[in-house]
C-alpha cells in the first residue's frame, strides 16, 4: 500500500482553494433555489460533471472498465455519495446554507476516528486530538446563536441541521470506503465518476418521479450551475482525490474545517448575512485546531 505524506506547502495551498470553492457551494445552491430545486441542481450538476469526467478519461486514455475490481466499491461509494447529497438537498430547504456548511463539514471528525482506529500511519497524537476538539467546539460556538430562534423556526432548522449531520456521516462513509478498498489506488477519475454517476442517477430519478417543473433559468441560475458542475463537482473533486492518493487523509479531512468559515463569509458577501462576536471566537478556535492537527512533533 502506498505511503501517504504529511501536508506540504503545495497540499496546503490546494486545500485552501478547495475549501473556498466548497464553502461557496451551499450558497450557490441556495441562490438558485427560487428557480430550480436543490435536488434537481445537485442531480444535474453531478450528471454534467460525470460527462466531463468521461470526456477526460477518453482524452487522456485513462484505463477504465465497468468490469474491473473497482466496480463493487465504486457502486458503494456512489450510493453513499448520492445519499449524502440527497440529505443536503432536503436539508437546505429547512436550514440555512451557513448551517448546512457547518454540519456537513463535521465529516472529518467521523473520518479521523475511523482512520485512527484502523491504520497506524493515520493515527493522531494527543495534541492533534486536542486540535480536532478545538475545531469542533469552535464551530459549535460560532453558530450557537441559532438557539435564540422561535420554537417553530428552531424545530425546522434543527431538522435541517440533523440532515446535515447525516450527510456528514455519509460523506465519511464514502471516504472510508475509498480508503479501505481498491479505489484507494484507482485513478481519481475512476473514483469520481462512480460517485457523480450515482448522485446523478438517484437525484434526477427522484426529481422525475416527483414531476418537478423545469422552470426558465435566469442568469444567476446559469452561473450557479456552471460553478457547481465545472468548478466544484468536476475540478475540485478531482483535485481532492488526487490529494487523497498522496497525503494523509486525516490531515486533509481536518483541514477542511476551514470550509464552513469560507461558506459563512460567502453568505455575508452574497446574501448579506450578519456576523457575530461568537463567530469570530469560533473562527479563531477552528484555525488553532487546524494548526494543532497539522503540527509535526
């Protein structure tokens, strides 16, 4: 099995860029929901990105077959990935994009625990576990103001937040499936195709079954779909799987705690969300936790 590296400057820069893109993702979906449902958005973007991946496979002549050893883990990873975004699509109708970003990106906690207990090279030391805890507590502090909502609104938001946590568990299950199967040594394009195809089939199938209307798109919808399909679902996921094949997954996963912060920043700029002192305190704790987790001693 290939030995994974600790994060270097290149990996950190790529992860920062990915976190910015992923932080914008939930806001992009929310901006287009008045015209097109979140489920349809996520299904379409997965289908478009899957076709782009197939085109890349053919262009670069990357070996790919639906009869090789990657099929079964690929189908399982695709199912987990599809269910994750089904939870996200429904959750976004009940909670805010900022909340979904926060709870979705608790996935690194579950991933780290799974890797820590099974792979010696992925184990975290005491101060790194303190970093995980600090980052998680920081996120909780940053968004604890939601408890001041009225009962009705709070119940709806908690249900949406719960779907966000379930999506995080499914994301972690996807990551662990890839790490513990032949997909860990597969081409990133192979792994990504299985996940995107699974999401495209399940989500668009649900939309067609419900008979959702395909409304006329405005310019915001077109921009949002281009960003979600080409930038996020195609380019950023390819970069993520490339990183997973070369670097310690636990370090990469915990680094993604930055994503909710970028998501909230995008909400402030694009949706005029207000920032609170609690968020500033939480942000400092998250950044401090990431430094601890990536420390080499």
